[in-house]
């Protein structure tokens, strides 16, 4: 008790931004007495009082208070009264100061990163271990209450086995380019926070190390380009047990300090979202306006900074009592070393990336709905339609087609269930036939037939398209056109040669929510894009998946198409990696992560998963030069239930794409039939887009196999 009743006399090294934050935490903590403040320029007039308003208010004679404590680093190290050191200087001085303090038997807290070099980190942690001294590195995010709770819930199994970790860190306000030019590389200065957090969440005991890493980075902020300093990156990490982590970092947020976390498990999902600077909401005829997020990291992480310094005080007191061991450290040395090793590897990758960027394009708006086909009712020609495939997609497309003026569905071809097909044919007032060569020839030769609708298994698309085009019929085909690039090109060339419409059903281009997203970014330049596309677990059906070709062509190709459409460019490089997770009844590939680089420097990342327990999850977030636009999931209703245990929102609208995209399916069929009828001339899904989507899908498959990025050239 006598030992612990005495305050720890601490020397603070550094008066920069981090130093001022730790100064405030030390002054607010009753366990510490600030003995010395060491700086290379120990002059009170040099001291910046930014973010220290509370200190100035509570200490009227603050200049005298500080003047008595300001010394050079050399003087601070010689002071025999000092019992601990807090180091918050420029990173290049960390290693030397840490080593000197440890050699003087001082417990040390050091701002991250401890060093640019893993070997130096290992050396000083070994020295601290030998001397029995606490050495704590300031990865403060794990001391934040929200992230700590996420860690606790994960550890207690609330979401089962983790599959995917997504970490987002976007700075606000934008740091000056001259300052960033002095901080070292982007990964060691900025990304280490999220790399370290990923290790903490998924590899706490060291048994699940990171086994793969990849990055794409670039520059969007004009002032940074002068110094060739990166301001944006997307990082892919894979852990030994199969978990995937996607990290998004940017020096620029459009609405305050942006720090988020999402963990997807086989039984649920955990999120940590941003905190707004206040609870103010303003509504008028233009919409609802809320306050932006907290200003910057000193405000958002205030409690985390206090908590980590408080933890350091407890370590020092444990040392005083003779009870300290290195397993008390909440930031173990090996995790700091591994963090630096990964950052070093990413920097090596970055040094090999050399891109000549094109000028950024402004996004062009699109129409919200297909053109009105009312005139067709009076003067239009009859459309005779053959529908191939009577499964769930066949039923949707056929019914939407039948709602169009003057459409007659002449034949419905079934592949499996005769009874189910007969029932649908009755609804469609069509003749139900098994899919045989003779029956198909009969339908395609019927002079009344001028449109073929293909909703059969993906593996059958190519042959059916070619037969329909051979008989000079317009074709609507559920995506994909074919299961490889060569066949896709053949279909497109055949349609062009016959001057026929070949429309592939990427329905999201006609979804009101996705259209509103694109129109919201119209006139802006895209910088980064994120697409989350997760099937509900209830949609898992191995028989369905086995008939739809690869996961890439069945699902991820939708996201590829969305990224191209929203950005308005075609990617020049792709990186893709699949994942599967141990357990009963798992599919060969349960998740795929994709990173796309575009000519203007836009980086898009996609996470696609087969089994979200909480519902069908379709989201986008697009950061532009002047705003960020977010597309979230609709919910079944607007009811919110507030209880003493928490706040419960209604679940998402639908567990599958049928419910989520009902209006989109209707709009795209109207658009296709408008093209056939001549009501519209411009195809929202141009033929060339099918080839490009297939090229990118093939490149992704190649990347998945080689575990390397693949470049793209559109010379077909």
C-alpha cells in the first residue's frame, strides 16, 4: 500500500501530436506525476497547446508549470528521480530512446510503431524481458471500449467461428502532405494499427498466424502526388485457419474520423460503427441530416488513450511490488514484431507497383426507370416468347415478360419437374415441353417466335444462346452468358453478326437502390469502392451451386459488373482469393475476396460469402472526391424495440435475391422488351460488357490459382 500510494514519476519524451495526447492522459491520471517533459527544443514558446484546452483552463499558471519541467532528452535520461518513461517522439528516435531507458532500468511506454525494423523490435523486447521491465507499445485501439467489447463477444463465441474480418480506418482532417512525407511509409505509419488489431482479434495466442498478405495502394489527394506519398490502400490478409481480413485505409474521410470494424462468423456478425459528434438531427423536404462523426482520433479515442496509459501505470506498479511478468502486457512484443513484419512485406509489394494513372472521370447519371411502353399496347407487334427453364429464375422472368404489352409465352421448357413446369405453364398460358432437341427445334422454327428467354442452369446457356441466334431470335439470358471467356465472345460475335439483341440479366443495374447510389455520385470522381455481397445461409443448396458453374460466374460476376458500372472504368489489375472453413456441410468455396485496380487509381474491394446467418446482405460504399455514398440493406419494417438490454432493429427485407430485387427484375425485363420493340435504343447492358465481365472473372480465377495479382488488357 505504501508503494502504490506514491505517484509514478514519469518522463514524457516528445511534444508533437501524440505527445500532447499522452500529456493529457498523464495529467488526468492520479497514478502519475509528470516529472519531466523532454523535447529536442525545450522552449515553452515552441510548445503547441492544440487539444489541451482543458489543461489550460484548469491550470492558470500553465506556462510556469511547463517551463519547470521542459528539458532536453539527454537531461531527462539523466534524471535519477524518473521511474518510468513515455516515448512519443518521431518514430526514427523510438528504438534508441527505448533502449536507453531500458538500460537505465526504466519501464517504457512507446508510441507505435516501436521501430521501422522487426529485428530492433525483437531486440528491445528481449532486453525488457531479460531485465524484467514492462515495455508497452501504444496500439491504443485495443483499449477502446467498443473494440474491447467486440473482442470479448468474439472470444465468448457469440458469432461462432469467425470467417471474415473487415477493418476500416479513414483519417480526418487530411494531414498535410509535408507532414506525411516525414512519417515513413504508409503501412508502417498508418496501416500497422489495423494489422495489429487483426492479429489481436484472430491470433491472440500465436497459433493462427498470417500466412498470406497483399496490398493495393495509391494517391488521390492532389497535394500528396507531389511527394509521391500514398494516401489510400486496401490490404488482404489470410490467417492459418482460413479467416480473411480486408483492411481499408485512407488519409481522407469525407465526414469526420472513420473507424469501423465488422466480423462475420458462421453464427452471426459483430460491428463497431462510428460515433457522431452529437445527437442532433434535422429534417426537411430535402431529407434527414445528422451530425458528422467525431472530429478526429484524439476525440474518438480519448478513452482508449487514457486506458492504455492507465494499463501502463498498473504494469509499473506491479513491477514495484515484484509481481510483474510479461504475460500481463495487453500488447505482447511478438505481436508488435509480427505487425512490423507484415507492414514491411506490404511495403516491398508496394515498391514493385508502378502505375501511370489516367485522369479521373466524372460519374454519369442514368435513368431511374425503363421508358414507358404504353404505345406498344396500341400499335406494337406481338412478341412470341420461348421460355427455357421453369425454376425460380425462369418463373420470375417469365411472369415479368408476360406483364409486358402484347407478349405471348408460346412454349415453356422444363428440365426437371414436369408437375412444377405444368403448373407454371398454366399460369403463363403456354405449352409445357421437356427440353429435348426436337422440341427446341419446333419452338425456334415457329414463325411466331421472336424472343428466347433462357433461365436454365448456367452450364446450358452457351449452347442455347447459339441455337437461338442461329434461328435469328433475340435473347434474354440470366447471367452469366457462358461459363468461360471463349464461349462468351462467341455468343457476342454471333449476336452482333445477326444484329440481334443479347441481353444478360445483371438485374442490379435496374435496382432502384443501386440506381440512386450511382446518381448520388454523378458528377463526382470515385476514389475507393467497397461491395459486400453475402447470400443468406438459408440459400445454401449444393445441388443448385453444382449446376451453376464456378462461384465466380454464379455470384461474384454480379459484383464485378457493379464495380465497373459504378466506377465507369474497366479494371487493369485484379487479385482474388477464395476461402472455405472447417465444418459440416461446407462448400468447396464459401467466400471470395477480390481487389480491383482501375486506370485512374480507383481501388475497389469485394467480399462475397455464401452463408450470412442474418439474411441476404447487399451493400456498397463509394468514397468520392467530395462525398461518400453508402447503400445499405432495406429492412422488413421500420420498427425499433428499445429494452434495458439494448436496441433491436427489424431484420433485413429478404433472405434471397428474389425478394430483394423484385423491382429490379421487373425493370430489366421491361427494358429488354423495350429494346426488342424499338421503344428504347440504348442497351443498359451492352454486349461488350459481357466480354469484359467474363475477362475479369477469368483473371480472378487465375489469381485464385496463382495467388498473385493478374493484369488485364482489353484487346478482344
